[in-house]
């Protein structure tokens, strides 16, 4: 079993492989598993880019992860 937890959004998802699919339980105001599914679809649509295509920009305010030329593959962690 695996867990995702976003303390800022007070949301979680727990999931485990169930044969060739996943069983998911989630709670809180944000559906975290939906974000995972959208990110996976965007990654596949972009041609499944390799890990070395990921760029990281670090500033005092945030860490920004992105894959060049793919706006849907972008994640920002703000530092409070």
C-alpha cells in the first residue's frame, strides 16, 4: 500500500495494486489521485520523456519542477 498526503490541502490518497488496476481511497477537499492520473496522461501524451528532461528551479520562495515544452508537466512547491 502507498500513501500520498498533502498537509497544506489536508488531503490524502492511499492506493494499492489490484491485479492490473489500482484500488484507491482518498479524502479531503482535493482529489489527489485525480492529479496523479492527469499527470500520468500528460507524461504519456508528451512521449514518456526520460528523467533527464526534468528541470528544477530553486528560489527562496519555491522549487519549480518542469519538463521543457510540456506545460502540463509542471509542479511548484512553495516554501512558507
